[in-house]
C-alpha cells in the first residue's frame, strides 16, 4: 500500500531533494508548517520508505575522477545465479557508480567514473574483460553533462 501525499508532503519532498541537509526549522520555513509538524511528517515519509536517506552530491571532477563513461555489457550466460553473482560484483567495484539490468541490445548498462583513460583501460582489461560472466564490453564517453539528477517528480495522491 502506498502512502497518500498531500501538498505539505510534496513540498517537504521537493525541498529535501534540493537540499537533503535541511534541518527541521529551515524546512518548516519553506513548507510553512511548524518544526514539530515537519519533523513528524518527515519521520512518516522515512517510515513509509519514500525517503530512503540523504547524501551529499560530490563533484567527481574536483575529486580527480575526470573520465565518465557509459558501459554496455553482454553476458555469456543468462540465469539467476549469474545475475546475482554479477550484481554483487558490481557493488564491490568502486569505479562503478550505477548498474542497471536492461531490455534491448545490452544486458547491463553501467556508469563508471575514473581518473583518466589509462585507469579506465586498466578497469576494462583487468576487471571487466577478465570477468567470467562478461562476453562483451562497449564503452561510450560522456563529453558534456546536460542533466544529472536522481530527483523524482512528486505530486499529490490520495
């Protein structure tokens, strides 16, 4: 069962997506509720699983991770055990920012951030191509980022 959202919930979620570090007093000012009401609503949104956590958005380039690539993978075998093993392996690779199982011409798509082309080449040749489940690797490099967000559109619902 999904939680119904009113206009206050929507405003709270919108404000927290823009700045997850907002305290209840600042959030209350934005939403036009008392801090205690904001705190209760925020806790309810967390308990319902709508708010999964707050994290800082770091600038990868300033941190030295200047190469951003999109990697399409195809597998040798398609079974539940392979999917589970690869999912765990993805989580253990610090270069991989995100991994998605897909329909279409690729089995998985990854976003990868590393320092430079040399490090990326090592990642591909020493990790991806050596993995026993991976049959094919296709790389594309991000030239310019036009939009990069994980914010979702939130609307009222009964």
